[in-house]
């Protein structure tokens, strides 16, 4: 991984090295091994490097042999050896950076569709005076930009970009509702006014006159492009594709390890990777929270013993949240969307003491229907037959009548109350319904999320999760929490080839007989013990409800009760206080809503003051 920055002035003034250096200073954690800068009048590019491939070569920014293109690149092109064989180019290095540059030089940014890996880069074309910003298909790596009539600035993280933005950090009030609905702001927007993020699978071109145009270079297979194969053949295809993805993810000139929660995703990756890292044992890393309800350590140890890994565990406690919350908000550039973010950061901190690259199981649930909500996708779609006026009136009352312990049923009922099928699909992960946002923000929800005529609700739900929940929440978390410790995170399930296969599989292979992730479990059964494959999904759960009634209660009361609270200034104070009271009295489990509001408050205090 690396940090990249760039500035393009449209008024002809030269780029100041001091400004580029200030931006690069903010990204030193992304690239502690080297730093580079290239300036040509009104254009300047910068780079901080975490060396993974071709450790001593491939300095950046890198110019093409004809000096037309200059590249600053974050990530890894995992099929660079195969691509290199197809390119007629005078190579001077052995790494993936020059292969990427040669591909762009010969075929342009739309050739990004040929790449396998995780990447975000800025490419300056001296002939056109244009800068192209490109992000990988799944959105594994981040890329942000600011553009006005005078200047373009881009960077891997917003904190670096703020040095170039006139007036510094300002909140975009229009994005509070999307944040409350998703715990993250969907691309291309952010919580910062004027700062946008490059959408996954897209090229953003900024012309010499400052005109900005966004174009997709990749998209998921069409919904009707479904493979007509039997379950056995499909299982073989998924297995071969996953083996290929894990093999590619292990390409590195430095030690590689893997996270190991004991769930089927990480365990399957460890099973495949451990067979290919011999004679040295694969290093694996796990976290627990000192709470037996969510403790998966027995399963991770079982997998570790089975594949003879060198296993490391950490325990995450409430005081870790108090100690790290503000610092990790700075790393995230956004509210910490998931309580598990802090646990992931602690895990990365330990892993970095042993390896420079770590594999994770991120993306499997979105590709193969792994979340419990996928069992109810058909019911969610059929709610359309009940008039919205009846659903919006009756279901919220029903949800409030259920006891706090009926958490999953309450989530299902809340999701059914939204108006359109698109909103209902999204509401399974939403902390607040549209009506609750109306109460908090004092505004009415005028726009209804529309959805094309999909015949397959499971496929629709998966596409929405892949386009939003995954890149805007989980992958941003994975990137920032790992890079806080200068650790590269690689999710093999998000290999482009495996993504394309997964979205061509019939949904009946993903959810079958009420069992989620059915086909992946068929693959896992060939490699893992039965007790790992078929145990209930736990997820990376944090005992947050108990912590908010205990050690974190005072923090919530202090931050959301102070006179200068950003949340209270922007939202209905009575509605906020009601959420806190209901949770403390045990009437409702409001842990996710409290977390969502608290994270926003911590973000505002860190960036807006």
C-alpha cells in the first residue's frame, strides 16, 4: 500500500513543493519506506511507499518512457507478470508499478478493466493536460478529490486533502441523512463539503480546463447473465477461482499473514494459503472481547492447529475504545462506522509486528449471500403488495412492542416499513429509518430510492450491498484501520475474477433451504472441519450494549449532552436524549444508534474544531 497525492492548477501558477510535502506528511503511515515528488509547473504528484513488491526498485511518481504519462499509484497489480508479457514496452524495473504505467501509456485508463488487484492511482497525461483518477472495481482502496475553477487536488485520505482545500474542513449538512441511514456516506459524496470520492470501478477525468467527467470502466455482470450449470460444477468453479485468488493475494516480497476469526471465510482462506506458504508456517491473528457470547477463539485455535499456523491472539476491552476512538477517527477521516473498527485496528497493530501484508475474508458475505438478512430477501420484496400507508403506520408500533432481546426480528420489521423495495433492502443495516431521520433532522424525506425491475431479490440485495455497504463502510474500515499500523490488507474474495463468477451464479446456490452462503460452505467442506463449516454465523461482534450501560455510559452522556455538541446542534436534542434514556433503562437496545451518533460527534470534534 502507499499514499498518493496530487495537485493540478488551472490558473497556470506553479505547484508549491511545501504544499505537496504537507499533504505527504499526513500519509506517512501509508508509506513509511520511501517518499517521492514530481512537479512540472502547474502539476505536482507525490507518493509515500510501503514496499511490498520490487522492494528497492519502482520509485514513484514514475514517468513513462516517452514522458507523456506520470503515475502515482497505491496498491498492487496482482496479474502484473501476465500483463507484462503482452506489452511492447521498454521496461526498466521488475515491479507492478511500471506494468501499470505501461498499460496506461499504451491503452489509456479504460484499460483498467484488464487489471486484477487492488488499486487507486492518479495519472497525468502531458499531451492532453488531463489527470485521470482510477479506483479498483470493488473499492478496496480509497481515492478522494477536490475540484474548483482554480485547482484540482487529490489524495488517498481526506486529511491530506484538507491542506489544499480553501477554508479547510466544513461539514456537508446534506450528507447527515445518508450517514444516519448507512453509518457511512455513499460515493461519490463525503461528510466534508466539496470533497468527493472516486466511485469503485470508475475513472474520473479532470481536463486541462477543470471540467470533471466520471465514467465506469467495469461493472457487475448483467442480472440475466446467469450460468446454466449444476451445483457440483458451480462448486468446482468457485473452488478453482478462490484458489487462484488466494494464490494471487500471496504474491509479495515480504512476509504475508492472515486474519483468522474461526468463521468459514477466514478459515477457508487460511486453509488455502497455508498450503502455499510452506515450509514456513502461516502467521494468523485473532481478537476476542472477553465476552463468552461472542468469543470465537476456540474455533480459530482449532483451525490454527489443523493447519499448523503460528497463531496470535489479542483481547479488546472497553478502555481500548476510550483510548483509541479519537485517533482512529483521524485515521478514518470519518465517523467510526462499526464498533469492530477499533478491534480491527488493534488486530492490525499486533499483526504488523510480524508481517507486512495480511489476508482477510472481507467480501464473502456480499458475493455469496452470507448475511442472515438474505434469508428474508424474498419477503422484503413481497412487502410491496402491502400498501405503504398500512406498513408505515403499523410496523413501527409492532417493532417498538417487541422486547429488546428480539433484535433480529425487530430489524426485520423496521426494514419492512420503508416505502420502496430499494429502501427496504438497504434498511437491514440502517441505524435509523427514514421516519426516524425525519424526527432527528426536522426535515422530510422527499426522495425515494428506486430500483430497476429485478426478478431476483437475493441478487438485488447482494448488488446493493456490493455497491454501498461493502466499499463505503467495510472496505474503508479495512483500509484505514490496517494502514494506521502501516499494514497492507488483501481480501482474496474481492479478486475481480471471483466477483464476476459469483454474480453469475444462480441465487439458489447462495441461499438454499434457509442456509446462507451454501455454495461456499460446499467448497469449505472440502478443506475444513465440519464444526467450522456449519456452525452459526457470529460475526465480529462487540458487546457494545453492555459497555454503554457500563464503562462507556459516561462518555455517551458527556459527548451527547454538552452544550457545544455538534449532534445536538444539527439534530433534535429531545430525540437524541430519548435514545440514550431508552437504552439505559433497558427498554430498547439502542447500541448501534448511540454508536452512530457518538461517532459523528467524535468526528466533528476531531475535524471541525
